[in-house]
C-alpha cells in the first residue's frame, strides 16, 4: 500500500528530472545569440582594422 509520501516523491522526481533538459535548452537559447553577437562584433572590428591599414599609404 503506497503511503501519502510516495506519490509526492514520485511527482517531485518526475518534475525535477524533466526540468533538467529545459534548463539546458534555456541556457543554450540565451548563450547562442550572445555568442553570435560577440562573433559578429569581432569580425566587424577586424574588418574595420583591415580597412584602416589598407588606406594608409
């Protein structure tokens, strides 16, 4: 006979296990745009530096 604590434990374990992939997906969704933004900014800076050096005689 299950006690009142067992269904609660099972429900908690199920819900806490299902949040792990959501947390991982959420962190990826937040970090991916930031990474791309930094990469784009870095490439723009590099392109600007190349333009400066190509203009100087």
